[in-house]
C-alpha cells in the first residue's frame, strides 16, 4: 500500500491541540458549590468513568479522515521484459578436410571439434571475453554434399549443445563435397520464416505476455573449402539472403595442415588441404553487408567470434506496469460513522449542562 498525498497526515498535528482544548474547557465549572467533598466521597458513576469516550471517538475519526485524505492506494507493479534479439543461423562445414588439427586450450582437436567448441562459447559464454547470447534465436545447419538442419532456431540454448554433439565429418566418400550455396540458401530460408517459428515457440510455452522482437538476422558461415557441389551457387544464395534482409559473416578456417589418417602401417600424419581462397567468401559477405575473416588457428577463430559479438548486440528493455486501486473509501466511511456516534453520545448520554 502507498499514499498518493502523504502531506494530508499534517492534519494529525491538530490532535494534540484538540485534546488540550477539551481538557481546558472541562475544568470550567458550570455551577459553583462551596464544597464538593461530600460529592467526591460518593464515588464516580459509569458516565463519569466513560466521559472521555466522545473525545477518543473524535480523535479516531480525525485520524481516519487524515488517512483517507492521504489517498491510500493498493496495487501491484509488474515488470515485463521486451527482448530485441538477433536470429543467428550457424552454417558449419563438415567435409573431411575439417579433420585437420587445431590446438585448442592446450590440446589438439580437429577443426570441426574446435569450431563447435568456440561456437558454444559464443552462444553460452565463457565467463571471460564472450558473455554469451541469451537473448538471441540460435540455429545450426551443417553441410557437406548436402545441407541439413541440425537445430532449428530456438531460444532454448540448453538443448543446442546436444544437437552440436551430433555433428561429425562425413564418412562416405560420395558425400565428401562442399555445397556452400545450398547451405546458405537453406539458412536464409530458415531465417526468412524466423518470426513464424518464434510465434510457435511462444504458443507452446503458453506465455501470452512474452514479447520478443527480431532485431536483425545473421548467418555465420564457417568453411575451409570452396563450393564444388549443389543447385545454388554461393553468389545466387548470397543475393537471396540479401533480398531477405540477412547479413552473412563468412569465416575461412585455416589452410594447409596436418591430419592423422589410417594407413597400411597404422596411423600416419599427412599434410592435407590447401591455402583457402578468401575471395569467394569476401564476395558473399560484401553482398549482404557482412564481413569475411580468416582463422588460421583456434585463437584467431575466437577473435573473429569476439568481433561478431561486438558488431551484433541484442537489447533487453524493462517496461513497468503500475496498477493501483484507491482505498480511501473505507477510512472515510468509518470516520463518518465515528463522528455520528460521537455526536449522538455528546447530545444524550454524555450531555453537559449547560
């Protein structure tokens, strides 16, 4: 409960003045007697004992009127968060060349495993320089010869890690291709319908008050090769993404590196891959207003994600809703009733003569 006009409580300062005035007026006798000693020995009646009741009623009424004039209000304050997030679709190459070795956190991992780990740091945060993306819609597409949706756009990032664990490099030679154009086109189509996917998620949670606005749409393309398969060319897919208002951040991973393969005499270290040509990736990024960066190792890949995290910021706004109800009526009615009772008693039972 709060009071909208607390200055009304200044009326309570009049109560001591009222009490003082009543006591002073009570000392003036209406009839003078030479001696009241005999009357004093006769004792006090119940009317004399309760003589102060009208004064108490008037004080209580005055107090309640002061409270009523201060306008007591009772209500609730609701805080609703409006998130303005970013829809991000991660597009990850899983061709066999992603088996090349990267050093990550002091250990050797494949490019694919390193890219998955750094992306999780980007989404969930690493408690150091990547705060995470808790207010963003995140999804993932993996591609080799074919592009597949691994995880649809979702705000539930806890499940994203389990989907990422399922991504492995291709094991069948016939699938060992790189369809960058198809992967971009699929990601752009998913992002184009992001609002509809978001509405379905909100309905499933039965949260009618949920307010979420997609501020922008982004594709993070990560590959170590060039497009050599698919119905869509990278240029055509990039134009489609641009028409949908989607920005592409292209990351070219590494170049020539060492990988472990199973040979006739056991595991052998061989050099695979060639220096990646960043020209097609730069063209894709520039078409959509994004950027293209090369990552030669885990540290430089981490730095690229830091740059993207700085460029794409989501927002959370807190909106306060105040709903108060006036509560002065009961206080005013009770005060009126007390004044009526005080007046009746003063004119009857506690009537003074003259």
